C-alpha cells in the first residue's frame, strides 16, 4: 500500500469542538502529506451517533479552513455502514469475529474477580465456549450479542515513524469489541476498512492509539487476507500535548478550542507555528505561512516526551507574527477594519500589536480628532513645544525639535519625552515618535500640544 506519494487522513470525531490537541494531529498529517505532494482526506468519525453532531462537524470544517489546513476529499463513516457490514461478514467467515452475550455488569464482576486474584483484567473468551443451547437460551432471554475480534495472542510489531520499533503483546489485551449489542460499530473496524479502501499510506495520530494499533494491525491483516510485507500503512504516533505545568490538558481543552482562540484574536499561523514546533527539536518561532512549516517538518524531529503547550508562548508568537507581518498580508484585513492608512503606517504600528484588531485604535489615534493627555504642570511646556514645532516635518524633526526643547527647558529623558508622547498620542507607550509626528502632521500635532481636540 505505501507508495512514494502519501495519502493521509485526519479523522476527528464530531463530538466536540476542535481544540489544540486534535489540531496538532491534523497539522502533522497536513504538513507531512503536503510537503510530499500527497493527498489529505478528512474523515468524519461519526459512528458514535449518541455524541456526534452536525454542528460540531460543520464547526471543525470551518476551523480547519481558518487554519489553512485544507483537504482533498472528505466523507462520513455513517455513509459507509454497508462497507463495514461486509468487512464484519468477512471476519465472521474467518472465525475472527465472535458473538458475546455478557452484560456490562457481568463483565465488571469478572474484572473485579480477576483483580482480586492479581490477574490482568483481560476478557476470558468465555463466549467462545458457548454451546448452541446456551446461545439459544440467551437469545430467548432477549439478549443480543456484541461482537469481539479474536486477537492472535502473538506479538504485533511495527516500525513507528516517531516511536521507532514497537511491539504490542496481543496476549495481554482483551479481544476488542467491534460491534455493540445495538449493532452499531465502534471506531476500530470502520477505521481499518476506510484506511484500506482509501489507500491510506500513513496513519498519523496521537500516542493514545498505540495499543489500538496493535489490534488494528491484526484487523488489517485479516481483511487483507494475510499479511503481505509493505501492505499495511506506516504508523506514526505523536506524543500527547500537556500544559505548561506538565499536567494533562484534558480539562482545559474547552477553552483551547479554535473557536475560543479565534475569539481572543489569535492568528491561525500563531497556532500552526506553535503546534508544529513544540515537542520537536526545532526552535519555536513564528512562521508567516504554512509552506515554511511544511518544508521544516520531519518525523525525526519529534521527540518522545509530551509536548508542552503554553498559552503565554502562543500570545508571544502571536505578537511576534504581527510584528513581522507584511503590509501585503495585512492589507485586506486593515481595509475590513477601516484601518488601512498605507504601508508606512502599518510598518510603524505593527511593532505595538499583540492582537491584529488593536491596530484600529492606533490608526484612529493617528487620524481622528482627539485631545491628548496634558497634565497641569506640563501645559506650559507643551504649548512652548507647539510653538517651536516646524511646519514642515521630516525624519529628523523629532530629534532636532526635542534637542532644542531640551536645551531651552533643561528637561531631559522621561520628563522631556513623556509629556510630548502623552499630548500627541494620549498614551504612555506606543510607536516611534519621529514617525508618529510625521503622520500626524504639524497642524494636528500643534493642536494636540495646545490641548485642543485635533
Ligand atoms: N476518531 C479517532 C480519534 O479522534 C481517530 C483516530 C485515528 O486517527 O485513527 O481519536
């Protein structure tokens, strides 16, 4: 199955909002496939009908597009039930899918007993011993079976692109349930059927699936009718994300949804840059476009330790990204905000931004009539500064003008510059004043220094 050009799939379950954990998996798939001119499939794992919703499905598509993680084709597992039925039939014919009638209470009791005897809580395969009469009796009681896949009991091994050589002892696993008593499929079988039908070459997912992979490889082998070398997809299991404190993110994932981050004004490329780099040997730096991340992606760079996700680092990256964002990249959004005042203004303002939309308040400050902040004790100084400001402003004006004010008034440092900044911009911090002055123009600057609304 694996060929030179990869086909990958990102397979979210639409049972919640897309969050940083699953975006990281999507991103790994995307970067790997796109760099090799491969194909990316978006598979919607919606067989859990009780928890899946169309809203979540629509939402995750919006989020992936917002992030720039586009896909070539998409499908829903619920549309392929017939295929899974065929596969289940094939497994039954091979004696690899067997009916079990235990209730969950009975299974619980069994596990407790095993634990009490210090045995691993592995399913005892009692269902394989059932006689035809016992089965008939269960059926007469109205019990319908759930179906388990019969693992080989042999070790399953593969070379994982992230974890290296892997070996799962299937003898220590319970035979996985593939079909619930209500006839619905758990994720295990549909995933393998789809991966075969869509010629998936690489399965890239979180390391919480490593044990699954042991069982799924045996399902692959059974459905492919015996294992041919090279016929299985290649696996890559990436370490999980944890918080900055090293603790699980699971309880906080709600607040780390794309929805939420977008609302906070986080740039998609800040998210992509961070998620592509944490837990790898590359430094965490902002990238303006996804192509750069693509070129830099390699499985060998991914470490085995959990990747630490730090919101502060995300905020930092977001600011850095804006500080180096070109006018061309910003222009459309500036227009939408009514904040497009040309390249020079953007280049001046971007260094002060933490969130893109903050730019609007700066452009308003530069262009709309406004009174600066002038304290009583600085009023005279500001008025004198207004009087000495030349009418024609150049790149040198600020330094010449403040130099002159310094020698005339004896003010220096903060007492010299801060009143001017406050009077001209209304704020204690902001962009380089030599440029602010030019953009304001002499009339506005004089007006504000004189305490007028200008
Ligand atoms: N729906 C599964 C999940 O979200 C997919 C796992 C896989 O990629 O096979 O965990």
